[in-house]
């Protein structure tokens, strides 16, 4: 087993060799290079005998609005 410090050191050195600032940039590079593809999330997920999901879009909490819409009064 290796320590958390060793893992952080390896990650830091890999990022430096690739010329990346952080892990987020590594993910972006992975997507842009085709090494990784974004996962799709279905609207409904079957878990055992239960179906989970959204039947309609969620409304923002009171006093908040969706970008581009005026707040409700």
C-alpha cells in the first residue's frame, strides 16, 4: 500500500509533465483528446423494483429564478 502523500506526489508530477494546472484540466484534456467520453444519465433509473427519476422539470426554490427569467414576486 502507498500513502496518500505518495499519490498526491505522483499526481502532481503527472500534471506537471502534461503542462496542466489541476485535475479539472486533466479531465478536459481527456475529453478533448477522445480518451474519455461523458457519461449519459437517463431520466429514470431502475433500482430493484423501484423506478427513480423526474417526471417533470424541477422548479427553483422560492425567490430564485432560472438564468434569463425574471424572479417571481
